[in-house]
């Protein structure tokens, strides 16, 4: 007896999240944003399809676009993470909007955030809250101890 595996693919995404951060919100408005670097080290694309946290009424994936010389945020249903690539979530690009804060957060706090991927499932992170001026620094130079490998859960 022998087995034939012709036509089967064992490719899969391998998602890693580096340098997640949440901006300390100003006194008003009642919203803030989250950034991070999402890396797909695998051989198959994946999609970030949702983000959840218990500190806000709503969390959305946004992209900043320029129309007629004016920057505006556009809600995204998902962000595709191609194989062997990285997507940086930051100002003036893809970012996560945390809307309707139900709890006041400040620099130094850590917030539990759950990322939801189409193929890789869910991953929970503890994300540090940072002051706005900290975002000016190159996130690649943050201590590698802050690198967070995602813990995938079966759906």
C-alpha cells in the first residue's frame, strides 16, 4: 500500500507581530489608535479580518488615503498579508482605530487586544500604551524583547 500526495499543498501563513503600541489618547476625543508590524513568514497569504478589545465599544481597521489633497481615514474590511511580507500599521497608512473608550488609558498601561486572522485564527496580545512623542522613534529599534510571536488558537 502506498500513499499519493500529488496536488496537496502544505503551505500556510506564519504570522508574527512585532512592536505593537497604542497611542495614549488626548483628553478628547474618546478614541485612539494602535500600530504594529505584522509579518507573514509563511508561504500562503492571510488576512487580518478583525481586532477586539474590552476597553472600547468598537475597534476598526482603517487606512489613510489622500483624496483631492486631503487625508481621510477609510474603514477596511480586512488587510491582506501576502506570503513572505510585512505590513506596518501606523499613522498615514493602515492603522487600528479604537473608538468609544470605556476606560481611560495612559502611557505605561498594557491593553489586551485580540487580532483575528482568516486562516491563522485568533491571537491575544498585551499592548503597551505610549505617549504620542514616542511614535516618532523608529519602532525597529525597540528592544527585541517586545517582539511578540502570536499564539494561534484553533477555530
